[in-house]
């Protein structure tokens, strides 16, 4: 018999429009010899609860069926328990609106994911851990603060039902406010906290976000490091002129940009801040970020 997986399905992924693709995809995987059980989520956070219970029951192989938010919930159902036991395996059927993580490996979406699962192509993947005042979260793509998090937060809280128009509207409103501010952090090699104003800071495990934005062009998912990218207080016109660089990764060459691969980041925030983490919007009082090297087997 082939390898067994638990597929955790978000029926709302992709606005619920791509559900018709799920049946044929699962059929191909089963025809290829894989054993697949299916669990469907009913509400935000349900994928985390399903995963936690399944891992405690001995299941070690999972498939995230949805977008980045679905895999984020699964990862937070696996850890911290999985960090102390047998390393789990996570595959993907990217049927959501955003599947940034997989862009590091292919732009062929579902087809590439199916081929990888059938071939059993796995590799180690780091997991990033953000400790905050209320506990810890785990992620495999990125966490950002500043402009990109402001856009995502505004869209989530005011324009979530507007589709693509809500995203565009949030960008323009965030540009109008243009809130450049400090996020005091200390990265490896620094003696003091950096409290300079900036447009955004991101902490990356993989290269892409927002589908096709290459925020961290030098990030690697298995190097045991966090790719830190900061863009200083660039002006509105400067940002607009340099927007193409966010899609091809050349923004890191801008005079106000900087990047560094580190294994630990400390925060000295006065208050909780809005963050975007693997497509989800949270408000956290961040304290410390570190890496769990090779904590996950990833099929991609």
C-alpha cells in the first residue's frame, strides 16, 4: 500500500470557487497509490485543532488543501509538539487565493503539487517560531510588519468581501496614510536595538509573498536561518517607482533597503502591532523570533 496522508480541506479557499478541482486531484493521488483520508474545516482555527488531534493520534503525514492560511493553521497544530518527536510531513494541494510558499519551487501550482506527492519528493524545511507575550506562533513563509501588514490588516477588517478590489483599495488607502515608523529590533551582530523609522520589516523563510512578490530573493527554506529584509523611510513616489522591484527581488538593492540572514531576532516593542504571517492577520506583542531547523518534511 502507498503512503497514507490526512488531507485537511478548507472549503472556503479561493472563495469556494475551486472546490470542483478537489475531487479530481484526490482521485489522481489515490489512483497513484496514496491512501488519503479527508477532514474538512468548518471555521477559522479548525485546521489547527484537527491537526493537533491527528498528530496526537499518531498521524504524521498531512496535505494542506487551500491557501497559505490553511498550511499556517496546520503548522500551528503540529508545533510545538512535533518539535519534540517524530518529524511530520506536509504536502500541498494549492486551491486557495494565495499560495506564496510553493512559488519558491514551481509556478505550476496544483499540477506540480500532485506530481511531487506521487513521486514522494520531500525535503527538509525550517519552521520559524515567534514568541510573543501570550505564547508562540509557528510559520514557514514570512511574518511582516509595516506597510504590507497595514494593507493586509485594512483589507481583512474593512474590505474582506470586496475581492481583488478590496486589496487594491487597501493599498491606496495605506499609501495615503503612509505610516512609516520604528519597529525596535536587534538582529544577530547588533549590540543595540534598531529604532529607525522604516516602511516595513519582514522575517522570511521563503522568497515569495502575495502570490508573486519576491520580498526575500535570497531566502532558503532549509538553511536554518531567518532572512531579514528592511526597507527604510522611502517616500510615496519612491515606493511607487520601485514597486516593480518587489516582484523581481531587486528592491533589496535600493539604498534604503537592507537584508541579512540571521538565526535570532529580539524585539523591544512598546505595544502590540499588526502583523501579517503566512497570509493571516494578527496583532502580537512580539518578543523573540528564532528557527527550528529542518523541523518539517515538505513535499514540494
